[in-house]
C-alpha cells in the first residue's frame, strides 16, 4: 500500500476539488467508526454540523463533527471560522451537543494546540466540558484510513496508481535536490536532467491529454463556426458525457442526427483521473467546467426552440395543404378511392394517401403530425432553420419525404416555401433569441479553450520536439 498524505488530495484533485473530497473522505471515515453517523447536506449553511452521531431528539445530545479543509494550518482566519462553526452548533435549537470534534487535514502545531486548549477552556463551560471537545488531524484520520476494513475507501480517494506517480515525482525531486547540494559545480547537468524529465512529462501530456482534448474541442468549434457562417446546420444535440439525453433523442427507434459527431466526453470522464486533470491548473479546470455547463445549456436551448418551430411550421403548412388538396389529380384520386368498392393497394399513390391523412387526420389537427415529423431526428431541419437557411431545411424535408413516399411528391420548392413562410415567426420567438445568446457563449468559450490548447501544443513542439518544421 502506498504512503498516504491527506494533502495529496490537492495534487490529485486540485485545490478546489481537494476541499470537497476531504469532506467526503471524513464523512466516510467517521461512518466507518460510527455506523449510525449521518452527513448533513449544506444548503444555506450547515448549522455548524457536517456529520453527527446519535438522535437529534435525544436529550443527552449528539456527537458533532465539523470538517474544515485548512491545508496551511490555523491562522487567524481559520481560527475565526472554527469559532463561528462552534457557535452555530451551540445556538442550534434543533439538538443538544454531547461532543464536538474538529476534523482538519494536518496535525495541529504546538502553538495551535495551545490555542485550541485555551479556547475550549474559555468557550466550553457554556455547553460542555473541554474533555468533550477534540480535534482529529492527519495522524488520527490517517490511522482510520489505513485500517484494513477501510481499504476500499483508501482506493477511492487515493488510487494506488496516483500514489505511485506521486512517489515517482517525490523521488525525482529528492534526487535533483540532493544532487545540487553534493555537486554544486555540475548544476548545469542537474538542470539538464530536470529539463529532460520535464520534457518527457510534457510529451506524455501531449499524447494522452492535450492532443485528444484539442481534437475534441476543434470539432465542436468547427461545426458551430460552420453553422454561424451559414455553411452548415447547428447541431441539434452535442452529446455531453454524464448529461441527460434530451427527450427528443430518448426513443429507442429515434435515429441520431448526422451532424452530432462532435461531443464533449473527455473532461467529464477523466476529470477525477490525476494523470489527466493534473495537466491543467485549477483555473483552466474551472474553464472546462464552465464549457461543460454552456454545452448542456446549448442542448437545452435547442430543445426549447422546438415548440415554437413546430407551431410556426404548422401555421405555414396548413394553407399549403389546403392548396395541395385542390389539385385535380388529387381530387380525381380521392373520388376514385371513395367510390370504388375495392381500394387500391396501400401506397399505390403514397403522396395522395399521405395528403389525405395529413390534411384531415382523425386524431390531430391538420398538418400537426407532419410538422412534428419534419423536425424529428435524424433530419437536420432544426439545425438548418436555426441558421435561417430555408432552402436546405426544405431540401432535407423533401429528401426524407421522397424516401418515404416515393417520387410523386411535389418538388423541393414546395417544402422550401413552407419553411420560408415559417422562418420569420421562428426568428421572432423568444426561445430563438435565447438560443442565439447561448450558442454565442458556447462558441466563444470553446474557441478560447481550443486556442489555449493549440498554443500549448505549439509550445511543446518548439521546446521539446525540435522547433518549427523545415517546410
């Protein structure tokens, strides 16, 4: 088993992630010692309680654990937070307190122990004896963590692979420091070794992290840029790993649109993998989180436009259907069909049969089923209408209708005119304006991150791969 330091949570999950992971780790370790322990979800404040043991209705009170991730010890600010948490617990009318225990990732220093003892002696008499106020630091929590029964908890928060990598880094740094101390005249050699090791690390990051993430972002940027320039449809859905699929795409027989090849999968999948997330600063990780939120918002915005789009298409389709049923050929077919005792085989005249069903269907308003059909996946009608390209939108519907109903259908112009008639209403809809804002934010964010990753790749190439190419 690898050596564990609680502060290694920062190296594995970043500074922001370490705080959350430490709170979860403490909750699980406390539960391993007290099976009846319960965590408190923090919503508008935790009332001075992170984890408690006992029944809050018990007159004898409960054991309260307050978890504080203070990686730099107890300075004035941290001491103030400890006092405030204790006061919140003391003033909480929902329960009494039998014991109060502070959990921190470091053992307290001698000065901090003296402060804690003096503070508890001063504060405690109003609530409970000082002997019932305690702190758990790295030694106590680490002892619990390394118990054989908690091996599963250790592997979740400190995977053996991550500990091995951290050990290798520590060994390398120790070697270089010792080498500089014992061989000061050969500092250049030590610098060279450090540079070589750093170069190898950058090359691994390039292959495993930067390049695949750049390629994923570049695809998203390209398809959004093509749509913004009118050269392609907006994606009807950008898959984001871990996010719920829109209702439009949940039906098992519903095909996926042909233009959803870009997807945001690597960061949601690998964010807790140290060999992946360790390649980024906490600031850049926050940017990745922001992009994930923006892409989820993009998908929601597309779905929000669909009802307005369906209504606009329906309003444009109804008069077109009314005119289509006046066609003499259709009227003759309808008369023949109604007058004959033996109807022609199904889909002998597929377009007329569809027109008959669509113009006056028995279970829905005229044209409603058609308007829904034209916007369904895998058609890219929604994406083309969002770009304002009614010619391509109508062509998509025409090609799908021809595939389903045969070549007797009207020309593409008939469908394109319906889309053109609906476009103004679609573009005026509040949901469309909201989509334009959301897609703008998503595009600008992914473009900025793609540029940053490309700069990193250029930097690695220049410094570690021989510089610029000869041609």
